[in-house]
């Protein structure tokens, strides 16, 4: 074998290796888009983005002192507000659910239904409700995402703990996502700010051509285009 032939063979080996690496990287890029597999259902869905449609999922819940099923599609035509939190019987979480309970009527007056979501069972929700006066004030469904399907579909699932991150979502009456925030577990959300965002989203939906400027509150001027 001549030196020239050896160089040609080596060149082709390197070229094939580089092509294989490139194909591998391309495949990785194609599948690197965040994709959630819902355990139990096998459903694969990308993590939600603004204006995505809410997944039609169903879950157990503790609501109005009883155990019941909640199916998201049944609430089409209403604004839907979700507050995800890590777990029952913790420290920050009851302060958030208590504040939401205090402002719940403000949300329903705007045509919204509120749902709290954690990985706890509906029975644990009941036990928490029965033992904590703050949780007894709750009038909205406490969803029990025992499979983790909802957390995965919404992109709040914490792989390291198996719980949900703290997060908030607002969907319009068509089921489209209009607002989302995911927080570190160490600090609580501002429910009044969540209410303000719902008010702004509702206003611009009902008043086409209007945009709400920074820190807009109902009754203040909007930007018309």
C-alpha cells in the first residue's frame, strides 16, 4: 500500500467519523426541544408556551369537602388560573393558598376558576384541610397530581425532588395560555400581582387594539394602536 493510498483511506475514515458525529448532533438538536412524557398515559407533549392550548387532562381533587374529578376541558369558556406548589404540610405553601383563598372572589368575579396543584393525593389534601384553619378557607379545587402528568405537561415537574416547582398559569376562555411564571421553591408568589395580570389579560381580550403598559391597573389609561 502506497503512502498516497494510506492518506486517502485515512481521509475517508475521518470524513465518515465527522459525518456520524454531525448526524448524532443533529438528531440531538431535533429532540432537545423540551418534551414531556406523561407517566401512565404515555402522552408526549412539549412544555407549554404562550398561546399554547391547555392539555385536556383529568385528575382527582378535593373540592367543597368532597373528592371529585376535575377535567380541564369542562372549564372551556372560563378563565383558568393554576397555582402549582411543592407540597402540603409545608411552610411557604399554606401562606400562598391562604392568600388565594382571601382573594378567590376577586378571581371568580372576573369569570375565572382557580386550581391549586401539587403531587399530594386528594386524601392528603383533605387531611391538610381538616387540620389547618388557613386551608379550611379554600373554596377552589385542590388538584391531586399523583401521577405527575399535569406537572410534566405544564413543565413544573422537579426531577430532583419528584415534586412540583412553584408556578402560576393563566388561560383564557379559549384555553390558550396567556401568562406563566415558575419560581424557586424558597419564596412565595404575589397573588395580587397574579390577579392584576388576569385583569390585564381580560381587558385586552375584551378591548382589541389596546395594550396595557407597565404596572397597569383597571381604570388606568391603555396604549391604543
